[in-house]
């Protein structure tokens, strides 16, 4: 996804990994200020997105481990940690509509 300079969602800093069903950006960093106004449903969308990316990272980690590629393994482990934390955060978050 492109993050063009300007006043749009991508210009708020951080990597956008997806969008909620309502069109709001989901940032890789689960502590991004834009997530504070998420509804309960949007937190659910973000949790699902982080879970999807967590699964992909775990697969990459497994492949890297088998090939003994330490750099790729470390990168995949770091991504897994990010998405696990994101999934947990959004699963436990209270929505702005509560």
C-alpha cells in the first residue's frame, strides 16, 4: 500500500496493514493514536488482520528455520511479535461506542 505525503491516513505516520470494514486504516503499531477512536467492531477487524499477518509471519519463520537463514528467521520472529501484540491489544480493547 502507498502512504502518500499529505493529510490522508498514510501521512499520520506508521505502516498501514489494512482497513476496517468502515474504511479506517489499521496501522501495524497497535498503539497508533488513530486506533483510540475505533469502535468495538473496528477493533475486531484489526484483530483479524493482525491474526492473518501473524499466521503469515509464523509460516515465514518456520521456512527460515528449516533453511537455517538466521536473518530471515529474526525478521519473521520480530513480525510475529508485532502481530501477536496487535492481535491481543485489539481483542482486549474497548470500543469507542461502549
